């Protein structure tokens, strides 16, 4: 019986015995703490069932009498803890630890599985890619920066890898962000540094594995650990691949093999006609010649690869022994030897990583007790000697065919060699007296061997090709080759009666199986019919995300009730800035929040009906008894829901607006919903809870907003947006030092509109991004014109909404525009608003740094109106601080405030950061700010924002 069968039998009997529960008294409950909880691939709990690497492993190493009780809660008592690292003192849990690591956890560069533009385990796949890394990756109790271990990995290979200002001369760049996964999902980075579990969760593929750690089991109970170690030892002795197969079972999808050559390699292949490869003519099942044709598993593989890549051409030469193939390799006759067998630490030459592993087997004749054994490769020959077969007991033959011949002639009593090869020939020749002796076994590796003639680039091509070989598939092909090596002929002397007699059991079994299949298919069909009915219902009435009501279901239910009962109303909930969650944290997070919010509404709404209309919009139909009761209810809903929102999701900076409308029995409920939503939409840009009850005057406001949204795209196309320029003046010298570009909308029917009317709307619908680039383009055009005309040129600042900061090609886009007009970047200033807060701004540090290194000036706008963090000044490379108009105007500042602002101004001036005061209108205000050392002024005192022509006049007049 094969070893694996023994193992399976043991597992099955273990299972049966534990089910029978033969001896309940000896049963032992082992409380198992799973470190790091439910990590995909490692430990999962779904529909009452456990699965994952840890689970399988624990089940395999357990004693029959053990019963596991799993927990992920560290505060609960436990006997063993699974998944610890050996040397982390801060993570120390038990006094003993298993001596064999239970798993090696990998850290990889993950790319999207829809992007097949890379080869697994090829660092060059990461060239010219932007990789996202976490700020601090919390790895098993310690905070570690994955990016530094990746950087070290690259360094070891002589590849530059850097972030921030290091980026310029790096082949691989990374960006340290707070949540790399979200960045990745939003396509803001090409790949990310993650552990294998996260890679599995987000269906990533590993481009390269750069680090791994070994994890163990720990316990205070030495006996438990010893038992586990013994059992692991036992499993390894009967199936040494158990651990790697188990890891493959869960994680192979991350290491899926794809093959892509880089430009250099493609060019090389194009210029070269073929690569000479040597194969053995008698090394079945790997390679052999039959009826003049080259066959075998490895040759099939190579041929398939050759077909797939038209530029890869191999020329085969066959040799009858490894020795001859090696000679050819050394003489340059061939570049690669395809089949090279060696055992670890003992390979002769320059070899590729192995594409297959095998055991060395010793096959001895069961009747012959004395005599020599035959080896057919130098490695196994040496190996035989190393395990006690002296010079006189092992003979080296040229190849296995020779060895078999000697055995058949009675000159040797057995053979030593790789088990796949031996099994093939034993089966083919029907040598059933040869039995595998289990006592000694060692792994041999199959690989390619390179000759001295092969260039490093050919080698890398071959390495990539090796990575294409799937060991599991190869195993299957090898098995089928071995089975097919000898096929007894069934057709001769065929008689039906004999056949039936001989195969009665098989026939009955086949019959039963067919019946089972028919029954199964019938039930699948019935099940599908039912399911598609249910699916049709679900699609209409069940919201796919929340599993709650859809709008249709809501209308159906509420219309019915409202017809019969009075006093119903509809509250419409809209989460403001919800879009930010999606853009900043990814849609998955967005979906998660939506489901939580929906559930909260349902739990609040006792005598009400809830539905999600779409996106982040919810409606609740509420019953009330009188007006007072109604307002109370509304207050209750809005406040409770808002409190929930900000306490559950404090980082998302979202708020809530609600619209309310009374339902009437004569109106369809969809009209009530419309009214409620219109009321909500009037509450533009609010913070905190806000609700508004619908009345008729509201309809007008709504029309205004929808008109703007209706007109905006067309306005951009027909150049209705204009830049006005407001001069910035040095009040001491009366010289013009710069200007700010401010948008105006020259609306065909409404006249000149100020940004106050439309900017918020553009920000809320994202149109602002296009508009900002448009104004920036006008600014560049203007400066180009001034340069061409030989007039004085000053720096012009443009406003950029925070929406830009999320896109990493922001800087590239700016460069494109500026360079198109050949405007030196020093004339361009980017105004970022300080209300973003320091935390928000520092998140964008990378972008701000690259803006600055691209030569743009950077101004912080509206300083003093919001958080006024001085950290900004030394953490970010800013060039200008714009003091908000309130600074010049607010005369009743406290001494503290005044001196704080003064020291900020002084710090700036000392450190070459320009200060400019905005909104200075009067002489008093001017005198005040001058007395505070602010000499640069932007305000009506000097000039309002001016159309381009007037601005040029003003500027020229100042000369
Ligand atoms: P801001 O960036 O703070 O621009 C300064 C605003 O103050 C301008 O209003 C300007 O006309 C006004 N101002 C300047 N001096 C005085 C003064 O002495 N007294 C008074 N009362 N006001 C003064 P404006 O042009 O209406 O722009 C309002 C806001 O709209 C800007 O505030 C800026 O946040 C935004 N904005 C304007 N253009 C753009 C743009 O192209 N893109 C983006 N994203 N936002 C823009
Ligand atoms: Ca501004
Ligand atoms: Ca401002």
C-alpha cells in the first residue's frame, strides 16, 4: 500500500474513532487561542465550520482523545496558542514552543490578479511601479515597517528602491500611506506590500516574496508541545510534503504562475535563433525516445512553452546518459541540460531552481538476499556509498535501461534511483519482484543545468520558464506516464460472460453511480428553478447590499398602510461626504459602513419601515400620533442616528442631513420621498445634525442647484469660466509681488457669478477637479503671454481643492500643463487650504514634497481660520503662509492669540517662508498688519480681483 494511503487510513480511522466517541472518559478539551484571529487562509469560521491552514494542521497533529475548543479572544483561558513568533518577547505567551515551525508566513509584493503583466517571483516585475506600504504594519505583536524589509531585499539584489525624494534614481518606488489596501483598491498604487493572508483576501498575486517569518505553537504545558512535535515528526516520516502541500492548498492562488518577458529579454530572443537544449533519451517519465520520437513530461512542458511564445525556440539534442549530456554542456555543444538530478548540497554545476522533487528509492529483489545494487546517476551512486553501500556493493551504470538489463540478467539484486524513474521502468518491464525498501529515503531535485556558454539573460528567461512549471500538475502527468508505461491488452480473448463475471462488482457500482448522477442532476435542475424564482423576487425587493428593503418594496408596503392610516411621514437620510469614504478608504469600506448604518436604522425603527434607496440614501416611514410627538420622534431619529454615525466612524469626517415630509393618503408615497429628499438637499454643506421639513418655498432653491449642475459641463466646453487676478502688493515699496487667480463664471443668462455660488456644488460632485486644471491652464497661458510680450512677470497662485491630493498623478498633470506653455515652475504657486487640517495635509506629504521638488511654490491658504498648526511649517516644504482675512480684521484678539500669531510670523520670516495678509480693506487694517511685520498684502485696499486685461494694466502702472 502506498504511504499516502497509510496516512489517509490513519486520518480516517482517527476520525471514525473520534465520532464513535468510544472512550468518553479519556476525552480532553484543549482550548486553542488563534493568534491574530480570523485571518483568511489561516483560520476561518463560516457557517458553523472551521477551515484554514491552522485548522487542518491542528487536526492532523492531534491525539484521538483531544477535542479542540477554538477562540480568538486573548482574555479567555487557553491551553495552547497558535501562530506565535519565536523571539518576540512582547508576544511571549507560553513557556514551551513547538520545535518545528508550523508554518512559514510570507510577505509579498501583491499585484491585482487582473493585471497579468508580471511574472511570479521576478523582481523586475516591480520596476517602474509604485508600491504602497503601510506606515506601520502590525505584525504579530510588533510594529514593523514592511517597506524597510522590502528595501533591504531590493538592496541585497543591487536594486535601488526608495520613496519620497529618494524616488528619482530608484527602479522601484514605494509610497508610505496609512492604508495601502485602500490605495491599491482605488488604483492609486500599482502594488502593495502585504502578508499572504491579506493577499488572499483581496485576491492579489505575488510578484515577489521578499520576507517570511516562521510561526509556532506555544503552551505552558510541555507535554502538549511534545505530543504535537512527535505527531508532526510522524506525519513527516510518512509524507514529507505534508506541510508544503497544506500551504499550497490554501495559498497557491497567490503564487499563480504567469509568464511575461521584459523588453530586454524579448529583444534578446528576437535576435537569437535558438537555444540548444540537451535531453536524456532514457530518463522516462521525464524524457525518453520512443519510436524515434522525443517524449516525456519535461519535454512536453518545454514544447508547450515554446508554442506559447513564438520567440522561444529550442533545439533538442538527445544523450544516453547524464555524463554525456554534461560533457556536451561543458564543450558548448548545448546551452542547457534539461534533466539534471541531484540531491541537495550536491549539484555539480550551475543549476536552475528545481522544478520537481522526488525521493531516492532503493528497490530490492524480494527473493535475493545478497548481491550488489545498481545506480544510474553519479549522485545516487555517491549517495548509496554515503549510506553504507561500499565500493563493492554498488555499481554505477550509464542509464537506467542498462541498470535494468543487469538486474534482469541476475548481475545485481536491486536498483537505487529517483522513485519516479524507477517506478516507470519497473512497471514497464513488469519487474514485480523488485520491492521498494522503505528504510532509507532522501529527496532528489530535478532542475536545468546551465553551460558556460549561456548568458545571464538566457538564464533569466529559463528561470521564468521554470516558474511556469506547476509541480502538482507535473506530479499528475508523471503518475499517468508511470501507469501507462505498461498497459495489458484487454481486447484479446474477450468474452462477454467472462467480462461480466470478472467485473460484476464494478458494473453494479457504475450502475449505482449513474443513477446517483441522474438523481443529482434532477435535483440541481429543480433547485435552480426555485432559485431563479427567488432570485427574480430578490432582485426587485431585496437590496443586494443590506439584504433589507429596496425602494420598490418600501413603496409597496408604505403605500398600502398610508391609504388606511393617517399620520405617516417620511424621513430621508443622506450622509454628507460619504463619497470621501469611498475615495479615501475604498468601496469595500463604504459598503461596510452602509450595511452598518442600515442595520442601525432598522434597530431604531420600531413601528417604522426602512429602506435603502441607493448609495448612501435611506428612507424611514415613521408613524406619529400628533405634531408634538412627531417632532420628538424626528429629533430622536436624527440625533440618535447622528451620534451613532460619529461614534462608530469618527475618522470618516461625515455628517448627516435629513429631510422630512408628511405623507398624505391622496398622494403616492414616492412624491413624499421626493419632497423629503428635496428638503435634505437644501441643507448644503452642513456639519452635525440637520433636518428640514419640506415646504413649498424649497422647490425654488432646488431648481437653482440643479440648474448649476445642468449647465456646468457645457460652461467648461464653451469657455464660460474665466480667471480674475487679484494683485498681491508689498505695502512698503508699493511693488506688485504676485497675484492670485480666482474663478468667475460668465453665465450667459445669470451674468458674472462668484465662486461662492457654485464652488461648493462643484466640490460636492467632483467637477472641481476639471475646473481647477482649467484655471491653471489659463494662468499658464497668461504667463506665457507676458513672457512673450516682454512684460514684468510675477508668481501667480491658483487654488486647488483637496480632491486633487488623492490622485498621485496630480503633479504629472500640472507638469504637463506648465510645460506645454513652457512656463518656468517658479512662477506658479499652488494654494492648498489650511482647513484641511494638519493631519490631512501631512497625509499628503508625499504629494506636497513632490510638488515642491518639481519647483512649484506652495502656499497654505486661510491660515488662522482653522486649526493653525505650526507643525505645518517644519513638516512640509511650504513657501508661503496666507493669513486669513480674519487676522487683519479681528481687532479684539487676546494677548495670547496676538503673540502666538506674532511668533508664527517671525518664525516664517526667519525661515524664508513668505507671509501674506488677505482681505485687507482699510487703512487701519493695513497699519495693524504692517506693525506686525506683514508687508505683503492681498485685499481690496489695493485692488479687487480684476479681469486679465485690467490686471495687466494695473501691473504695468505699478512699475
Ligand atoms: P480664497 O482662496 O480665500 O480667495 C480669496 C477670496 O477673498 C476671494 O473671493 C477674493 O475676492 C476675496 N477677497 C480678497 N480681498 C478681499 C477683501 O479685501 N475683502 C473681501 N471682503 N474679500 C476679499 P472669491 O473670488 O469670491 O473666491 C472665494 C473662494 O472661492 C476662494 O477663497 C477660494 O476658496 C474659492 N476659489 C476661487 N477660485 C477658485 C478656483 O479656481 N479653484 C478652487 N478650488 N477654488 C476657488
Ligand atoms: Ca486662495
Ligand atoms: Ca484665502
